[in-house]
């Protein structure tokens, strides 16, 4: 996957969740290092986008998920860049909890297994849509800034 602001923010939200749920000292240090690296990468990416070092077309990388839309409703997210990041973080948290069910799939009652798999698929689509939405809003901000110069 090409790096975009959305993909970097997705990684950061995941690292923050891992930090929250980890107690092993060695793993915590590794995650803190990853967090700091992602902070720097996000800062560098935003700076490069503002300065024009990243071409406009590289600010987005649509996930273009192919899926059956009928019966697989994924809400469309709208809002500011900050609201888009908040939506992505919330979706990553939701995905974490659904994934926990999958890790212990043998304990899921047989009559609920299909709904768990369906929920995992839908939340992952929401995550991809959140990343795309964040990227689109950031791109629109950069385009507007570049045209006013």
C-alpha cells in the first residue's frame, strides 16, 4: 500500500490500541518506538504535502474494495479532517473488538459465527472508507492551499 496520511493515521491508531492493551515491558518499548516513528512520518508527510514535494495525485490511494454492495451497507463519512481522523480511530477500535471475537472463534456459538464474520467484513470496509475519506479531505485542503499561493 502506498503511504498516505490516512494509512499512517490508521497505523498510529492501531499502535495506540496495542499500547493500551499490552503489559509486556519489551513489547511496550517496541510499540513506543513505533509510535514515535509514526509521529515523525506523519509530520514529514504533511510538511512534504504542504511544500509541494508530494504530487497531488499521491495524496490519495483509493482502496477500491470490490464487494457486493447489496446487504453490505457501509455508512458514508463526511466532515472535517479532524472529524475524519476521529472516525478512523473509532473504526479501528471497533475493528479491534470484532477481531478479538475472531481470535477466539471456537468459543463463538455456531448460530453466531456467520454474523461475526459479516461484522468483521463490514467494519473492515468502514475502516478502508475512513482511510479514503481522510485522504480525500487532506488532498482537498492541500489543493486549496496550493491554488491560493
